[in-house]
C-alpha cells in the first residue's frame, strides 16, 4: 500500500477540521467583493470619461460648437408644427 492511500480521508459532510465552518468564514469575506469590484470599475470608467471630456473641451472647442449647432438644429426642426 502506498503512503498516499494511508492518508485520512475527509468526510463528505464537512465535519473535519477543514470542513464547513472555516469555509463559511472564508466565504463571508467574499460577500461584498463583487460590489467593491463593480464600484471600482464604475469609478474608473466615470473618471476616464470626465478626464476625456475635459481634454476634448480644451483641445477642440470648435468641434464641440459644431456638435452644439447640429443638435440645436435638429431640436428646431422637431419643434416645427406639422403642416
């Protein structure tokens, strides 16, 4: 018989020392992990968009003015009454 087969087997119901209780304590800390990761991703995305928007406004003001004129033109056309 090899030494591996002589090792004690873990019980299926989790009543050994490495059973359910330590796992439950370990998983307790994971409860908010997804929420924290999602919050970090959202903050990164919003921060990147804010920095990009500030950069766009400082480097291309004429382009933003052209977009503003185009949007206002669409709103004007949509506000006209039907014949």
